[in-house]
C-alpha cells in the first residue's frame, strides 16, 4: 500500500465531504449530515482503491 498514490481529486472529495458535514452539523440539517457521510464513504472507497492499485495479492 502506497499512500502517495492518492490523487488530488480524492483529497478534494474529502474536503468537500468535511465542508458539507460541518455545514449539516452547524445548521442541524440531517440532509447535509447524510450527504457529508456519503461523501466521506465515497472518498474512503476511492482512496482505498487508489492505494491498492497495482498490488498483486495472488501467489
């Protein structure tokens, strides 16, 4: 696993997720909170796939 493989667009998804989540928490808006959590999950999946790219687990 190489963390340097995470692209800048994935980091942008994380930043957007945090902004949406913070907005939802500040305004107590459940829709924004849910959207922030979904963005965070998408960012985690993207980052995980980029980190694992090229790693062969077959022996």
